């Protein structure tokens, strides 16, 4: 599924991911480049995004949440846990 996500623009990739359970989406995002993750997270509804963040390993969830606070196209949005 990671390859499928990487081959799609963010909106389409998010639509594909939303078909799966949050735990599976978290697994896919862990294997995905942090910059892409930051493009995908805003495409999810608030409820689904929170469920994915809750399902992700804590260090990833914290980092993804922190990265969202940085301006778009900044190096801060690309940080790995």
C-alpha cells in the first residue's frame, strides 16, 4: 500500500488511505517520508486524523503533530522521530 500512496497526489492518496482502519493507515504512514505524511494528514477529517495519530507509535504521533506546527515548505515539517 505504501507504493500506491507514494504514486498518488496527497488528496487521492488520502482518499485511498481513508478506506482502511486507522491502525493500518498509521502503519503505512510510519513507512512513508515525513514530508508526504505532512501533506496527507490535513486531508483527513479531524476524527480520522486523531484516530490515526492515536494508533501510531507514540514517537511518530508526537513528531507528526509537532511537524504540523511548522510552516508549509519548511524543514521542520520534514523531521523524523
